[in-house]
């Protein structure tokens, strides 16, 4: 049983590594992160205690990083 779990774990690690090496993965991740950006219909509030502009800046930086990673992978 332990050997089976180890084999599955190794397979999952390999599949994750291959997936993260594709531009499509990083573009999809950027799209997922973009769903967290504020929309015009949102009402501002202090849900998390984290200043909204800092949260948006951090989220946008992560989105940009994902898109940059996709662009670099497309060059190769």
C-alpha cells in the first residue's frame, strides 16, 4: 500500500511539473487570479483588514507575473 501511494505521489509531481511548464497553464492561472479583482458593481469594504489598494496591487502583480511566465514559455 505504501509503494502505491509513493508511485501515485511521484506521478502527480511529474504531471504537475509538466503542466506548469506550459504557457496555457500560466494564462489560465492569470485568468483565475483576475476573478479576484474588484468589479465596478462591488461595494468597497474592509472584509479582510488588508487595505484594498494593496490587495489589488498584489493581485495585479501576480496576474502580470503569470502572464510574463506564459510569454517567456512561448518564446522557447
